[in-house]
C-alpha cells in the first residue's frame, strides 16, 4: 500500500474585493507547498474563530481604510487578535 500523502498546510488569505487575488504572494505560497483558504469578509465570508487549521494568515488591502466604520472592518480588526494570541505567522499588506 502506498504511503498516504501528508495534508498540505493551509494559509488563510483575507481579500477585500470580488476580483482581488493573492497575486505573487499566493503563487509563492503555492510553490512552497501551501494550500490557500481565501476569504472575503466584505462579501460575507466569515473569518475562522481559531487558526488551528492554518499555518498562518495574510491580510491584504483594498480600497477602504482600516479606520473606516464598515462593520466588516471592525470585525476584521478585532479578529487580528487571533493570530497574535495563537502566535501564528501573520502578514498584513496595506490594510493589515
């Protein structure tokens, strides 16, 4: 029986527009053997309550400001405590 393939670690990718992509960062992560879990909070995607199933997170920017009053911006700002509390790798690009 062939050995089981080990599951690929996932990186949480947070995007803010329907047409946004993780671009070069995403390509590099895929090349390094990670799967991407893409979420778009402005479009209704929930962020996980823990990063137990993820190796880390990357939060990308968008047309809004981190200081905007949009509900998803507040939820996302509060969510940033999760990777910090769990001591998970975290990269914020622009809004992050």
